[in-house]
C-alpha cells in the first residue's frame, strides 16, 4: 500500500507541475471595450494591444502575427524583462511588437531592477515611445486622445500631478500604470476614464482560489475604471496555477446613451 501511495503522490505532483507549466505558457487574449462619453469619431473602433509582465518569456511569433491586423497601438505595461534575461531575448520580443503597430512603454519594477540604461537604449533603437510621468497626445483629424504613463510606483519616481497636467484638455484620458496601486492616489475629480495596469500576475500561483496579490479583471472605482491584466509571463518560476496569463485587446468605443 505504501509504495502505491508514494507512486500516486509522485505521479500527481508531476502532473500538477506539468499543468502549471502549460498554464504559464498559454497565449490568451482578453477582449474588452473601453467606452468614453466623448470619444471623437476618428478614434471609434481603434484597438489597443496591451501586454505587460513579459519577464523571461518569448512572445509566440505566429500567435502575435495572427493578431497584428487588430492592432492600432501597442502598449507595453512594464516588466518587459527582469534580471538575468539575455538582452537578445528582449530585443527579439521588441522586434515582434514594433512590427505590429506604434509601441508605447511604461516602466515596471523589474525593468528598473534590470539594466535600465540598456533597456532604454534598446527602446530608443526600436522607436518605442516611453511615457514617463507625462501624456502622449494622439492627434487624429484635429481631435485628441491622451495616453498617460506614470513611472513605476516601487522603483521609479512617479509624479501623478505632472502626468495629469500634461494631458490635452477636453480629451479622453487613459492612464497606464504598471502597478494598480496607483488607484489609491486617484479620485473622481481627476477625470480619468481608464487606468490599465499589470504587475500582480493575478497571483500567479493561487491555491483554492486564495491569492496574496490582486486578481486581474475590471474594477469600477470612484475615479473611473481600473483594468488589471494577468500579464503574459512569469517571474522566478515559469509556472501558473489558477491565474492564466493574458494580453488585452481593447477596442475604443463611444458610450451608448
């Protein structure tokens, strides 16, 4: 009986780790509409591809290419890399993303902890727009949309006031913050339509639904709407459980009255 139970335990453990490895390498797209009361006509139907927390993972080229036609803008929501990841791998991922659409980037904590200057040089080489405590104003046919980015809350020098002051007045605002804890600094007077974040990996490994990190999803808050991505990669170990990876494909729409 004991050898049987031992074999059963070992077999179950192997299967569990195999499942966690497979879950950690899924290519999953979450599609959401971003609805704005005052979205100008030129932006209606535009698509934002949001990918965060790539870390050590290789982006699947054929999968990404299958989504390319659905991208108008790409936003890397931080943690493009981490310590120990070869620069060539980071460059390969950037090459794939920049072949799809104009790319924007906000810093994550692991980006800062890695060789930040080398990462910045690589981003500049591939013409990636770094949004750091500022707004990038997208102009289309005389109308504007604000893509705001704030520096990482843990390792950077975030300046929310400066970020919001740089926005074009009377234009919709989407704030990209790697860390969703920016929500604690926001209020409804700030007129932010959406905050898009990553960072938490939705817990990465959740036991019986319990997690120490904030789960991914859409949260209605006093200032507006917070959307947290589960992230594309993993940190430390390439495993997930009950926290499937994702990228977000966001469609800009005008709110129906």
